[in-house]
C-alpha cells in the first residue's frame, strides 16, 4: 500500500474531520536509527551506569545499541511509509563548543537536529497536502539562550508551514487552505512566548514488556477518557535492566516482533473519532518493518460507517 500521500487520499467526507479525531501513525524515538555508539551517555544517566560504561564499554555499548535502537528506517522513509507523528528527543552534547543539537535515546545520534528537520521540510515540499506533528522534548543541556536560538531556527526553517496554536480549526481542508503542514509541539516553558509552538502532546506509555501489559494499560487509559487535543497511545514495549542482562540473546527488535501479532489484533479493533474510548495518534517501534501505518490509516475509514464522526 502506497501511503506517501494518504491524507490527501482519504475520502472527502473526512476532510472536515479534526486531526485530533483521526488516527495518525506515529514513530516512537523516531531518530534512534542513527545512534552513534561511540557518543557520550546522556547527562541524565546515573553515575553508577556511567562508571560501568567507562569500565566495561565493550559490553555496555553493544547492549545499549540493541535496546536503544527503536527504528530502522530514515525519517524520509518513515514519512513515505505514512508516519505523521514523530517523537523527537533533543539535546546538546556535553563539552561540545558548537551550537549543534542532536537527537537522543541513552546516547546521541550521528545526524544533527537541523539537518534532519531540513529533510522533513524538503519532503513536505514534495507532498504539500500532508500534515505532520513534530513533538520535540527532553532538551538536555539547553539553557534559555539555546532554546531561543533553536526556536528561531525552527521558525525560519518551516516558515509559513507552521500552524500556530491559535488555529481553532484543524481539519485537513482548513490546513490545506492555509498552507499549514507542521504542528510543532515543544515541551518547554519557552514555547509560551511563540504562537507557532504547541504544548507537549500527552504520550500514554505503558512501560511494559509484553503486549498484554501494554494493552491492559491502554484500555485503562481509555476508561478514563480521551484528552481534548492530540494524544499518543504508545504500542512500544519496554524492558528493565534485569531482563536485558539476563536475556543476552534478546533485543528490542526481537521483543517487538514477537509481540506484534497480539498488538495488531487489539489495534484493528479500535476506533478513531470523538468517543471517550477512541484513539488519536498511535506510535510504535520499527514502523518500517511492521504494518503499523497501514493498520492505523485504515481505522479512519470506520468514521464513514459509525456515529463518531463530527462534521
């Protein structure tokens, strides 16, 4: 299935539906496909883990790499596969005299943030009716001055594609009419000073190692009711350090693949829309390998046949 332009190819009846009521495929830790195994650890890692990593790096680094890598396709490939939400964790490297920022997941990426987002902007130029939600967060090692410089660069890069948070109507038709293609979530207090930036998008993270654990958590969240705006249901699995050290043959990839069938069955039963039990953004790992995008996009067609659509 070709999902490069799936938004513009939705039935016209859905062009008036709020993006918060559609189901959008998302990528958890979207940039972890290009982690630099030789980079420093994040500042937030514990002192004991730093000591262990310094003494036994020949063991810790391969382990970090196989459990911190959550994606195996470039961001351009993920866009072309249908991903429309990106979980992007940003940081400044310690002792780096440059102003370059990198993505992170325990360690740092090879690619810088701005060169990556330039690729996103270029892809959007070629797909003018596709909308993305970029969720920037974490921001380790960044002070207010660094934030302001970074935000200035983001505004310059995306320009008129940035949808301001004051926009009250977020349907495909209205966004196309205004030329907006980027909803930029910025999880820092500095975002309040810039109308082009949206607040953080809540991410429902189960912190579970099995599909049953993830599903149980997400079902409990559904019983509480959905937020008014964008929100993410994470299908990503998590393993603690005890499990990682006691199952050396396992990786996050093998764990994810072995649990996918159960997750997919649950996902196919879900609904988009405004109902309290509905989903919005569904994010997962290894989105280039698993058919997450096709399943999530297909859910939107249920809106044509049930009462949850609001026009």
